[in-house]
């Protein structure tokens, strides 16, 4: 019996000839924000992509709600994993730049065939979080600024209710005011009992949002525990995160 | 240092984003080519005749190439075997129209059109079915392997051509126009062939339907998104492989339709018809920007017009004119007329 929504046990991932993940053990409790921290190249992005099935799990198991979605018990295809209720916001955002903001949102809403079928109440909530999206609703997404694209990437992930959000470095390269917008959005999602696994190098953002934290190094989880505990323990921060601690603040 | 707070979302105060402006330059190039040819040809009536012939040829090439450019855009598949669908369509048309000889020989335009449309429908069905088998047997094992794709799809076309020879024979087969579609309308001094007008009408109809499907339907949205970033489309929960098979089959059916139209345009078909047109369609999709339907449309019209104008003005240059056009356009826009973002 577990209340973990997502569970990775001994997960190994190879990308071509390269062995990236070396036995990742990670638990993501339901209804909480779990931060995945670590230096560049530690394996954070690969972990998210492995969960989504974008890289196949070569050893170990990935379970969502107790059901195997990757690994030796059966590798599900990415679309099937997404249809279980997992949304993914990649580091590069994955915005369809030739499509309008509206078209990006319609595409992300699997139940809607056209804009008129989007849930208007939910859309208004999203516009409240990210007003720029309403303003530029009919503009090509490629014309948006970096911060607005990131908002669109997150908005796409929440245009319909999802049980688990996998979000990769949403604050990267963004101005502080936009980061605050994102933090506010994630807090509202958390209040709605949405589970979030968030890769982040901005420790302040991690501290503001995280309930749990897992720190990666060299393709393994080297620390897992409460975010508050790590936030209070500077020695532990330096030991686990080293010089990268303030790198993106 | 950033301080994370729970303040209400700040207004993002974005700088004014310019509304996306349509890129008219490639369309203007088309107009410039039309206008530049006018004084060179000298006679307005000849210019009108050549222009209509060029537009008809271009629209037929567009019909054939539109599926191929989407197939490449969606799955990075270089299908050099696309010509086999053209050839099959054209040969199926010889059988269907041959079997409806009393309809094609009739003076009634309706009966003539009935025979042509029946041939088109059967050819599209046959080419679509062949496309389904081709994707399953030949293309699927070589996803992501460009060199193998080129070799095996060319091999598939050669096998297809040989099978066509087995069924219809190795010789040229006439595909005459039905009675009422022969001849020309005379407008002023210009002579405009009736069939070319029909080809223009069908070509424009296909273009409009494609634009509608791509811009106004969810499937079209998925195709456009898949051309840009298929991994993200899959991450949103859509099975792009199924979408690709659908596009491949639709593209094959369109090539079959184009084969019928090309055969009627030439009024004869040979088993090598696909290989002959293959070069033109690859020029078109490269000129247009791989994966771009609008680029394919403009590129096809440029190729059709250039072939007809140079064929009249400098027949010895005509063979190379489209290669020259491609080189010039790629020097101007290395990614093609309407490059697809993220490619």
C-alpha cells in the first residue's frame, strides 16, 4: 500500500552508447510538490524523459499509481503514458511556434476538437494566472517572449486536469516577476491536489514550492527527504549541491 | 537574487508583439515571374496560353507533391518511391476509362466528367491501398534511417514499375481526353485548352480542401504540430504513428489522383511516368520548404510556369530551368520559400 503517485525503482537509462541513469530510486507522493535538484548533467531531464517513455527504461521499473509504465514489467508508449493523466513540460518548452496560442491550447486539450470546446471556466482561471496568454490568444506562439512561451508551456499542461505534472526547469532564463507568476501558478495547482515533479536549479524557487526534495548526482538519487530540512541545513546544501546552489538565482 | 513570494501574478507588460504578418514575398515572386515572361514572350495570347498551361501543370504537380512534403515533414521519411503511386493512378485510369469508352466517347460533358471522376476515384483508392501496404512493408522498417529509406523506397518503385509492366504491359498506353474535354476555348487571340482549365479547377479545389483540413480541423492541427515537433505531440497523448499512416495513405491517394491528371495532360502513360515526375516533385518540395503545404503550392506553380515559359523561349534550356530555379531560390532562402520552424 503506498500513497506515492509515481515510483521509480532501480531505473537505468541508456541513450545510445551512453549510460545516463544508474539505478534511480524516486518516490513522488500524491498531492505534493517534489523538487528534483542536481548539477548540470546529473540526470534530472533524463529522469523526466524516462518517466514519459521518451527514453526507454533499460532496467528497473517505473510505476504510476501502482501500474507499471516503464521498465522490465512493460514499457508503455509515450502517448499512452500521457493519457494516464501525466503532463510534461520539457526544458525547451515544446511550443508549436507556427501555431497560435489558441491552437497550442486546443491541441493540449485532448477532449476539445476546437477552441469553442475548451472548458471556459478553466480557461479563465489560466488567463488569471497568465494574463499575457489572453492578450495574445490569436498570435503565433513563435512571436511570444521567452517568459510568455514558458507560461504557454505550463498552461498547455494544465488546460485539462492532470494527475501528475512533470516540469523541467521552468524558471530558466526568466525574469523574477515571471518566476513569481509561475510560483503562484504552481501553488494554486498544488492547492487543487495536483502532484508535481519539478526539476529546478533555482534553489529559491525550490524552497518556495517544494514539499519533498530529491537530489541527483551522476545518474543516481543521492538524497531524498523534506524540502524544509534541506532548506534549513546549509551544510547539507553545500554537500549535495556544491557550487551550483546559487548558479541560477 | 530572486526572491520567491506569493504576490499576485504581476502583469507581464509584454512589449507589443507584432501580429504575424503573412509572408507575401514568395507569392510576389510568382507574380514577378508571370509579369517578367510577358514582354519576353512578346505575344499576349501566347503568354496567356503558356501561363494557363503552366498553372495547370503546376497544380497537378502540387497535388502529387503535397502528400510527399507532409510525409517528410511528419516523419522525416524520404520516400523516393512516391512515383509508383503516380504510375499506378495513371494506369488504373487507362483501364477505368477504357471500360467506360461509351461515356468518354459521348458528346455529353456530364458523361465525360463522370468517366474522368470515376477514374480518379478508383485510382485514388488503388494508390491509397498501395500506400498503406508500402508504408507497412517498405517504409516502417527504416524509420530514422535516411540512406536506407532512399535505397529501399527507390527499390520499391522499381518493383512497382515492373509489376505495372506485368499487368498493363511495357509499352506506352494512350489515355485520350474524353470528347467534350478536347479542344480549346478561344479568349481573344489566346487559346486555352479545356482540360487545362479543369486541371486548374481540380488543383485549386484540392489546395482549398487541404488548407481547410490543415487549418480548421483537429487532425490538421496535429499534422501541423507533428511537422514541427512530433515528440511533443506524442507527449500530449496523441499517437503520431497512426497519424503518419493516415497522411501517408492520403498522400498516396493524392499522388494517384495526380497520376490520372498527369496522364490525361500527356494523353498517354508509360510505366516510367512516376520516375519522370519524381524529379519535379522533389524540386518542388525542396523549393517550397520541406513540410510546408503553402510552400509546396507556390513552388509547384513556379516550376510549372518556368517549364512552360522556358520550353517556349529557350527549349534547350528547359531541361535545366527548374534546377536553376531551385538553386536560385535556395540561394535566396536556404530553407525554402516557407520554411517550417523547428526543422
